[in-house]
C-alpha cells in the first residue's frame, strides 16, 4: 500500500485525524507488531519515514546555525588544557 493510499484510508475512517497523529500511530503499530508480515511492516516503515518530516502546511525551512564567537584567551586556555 502506498503512503498516500494509507493516509487516505485512515482519513476515510477517522476524518479528524491529523497527519502527525497518523504518522505517530504508524510508528507505534510498527514497534508493537509481533511477527506480522514483512510486507506490512515494510509498508508501515516506508510510510512513517516519508511522512514524518512533512508538515500539513508545507515543508519546514532550514535556518542557518549561528557561529559561536570564542574569546581568544578562553580558546587558548582550552587548547593548552588538551
């Protein structure tokens, strides 16, 4: 079952469910399954991985990390300690 089909099937039975809730449930079902079929487990894993980073409003924009400015004396003290 493709991820879109799985999401559509869940939303058909549970229209109030958000995408995040469906993804969390897929991860839970995957971790709690005991010897299910490998195809079923694989489909749940693919769905959970592909959908976990998606937001219902759109992708999250990555921001740049700030550089930490070190004090020269503190940096030389750290290097001397090693």
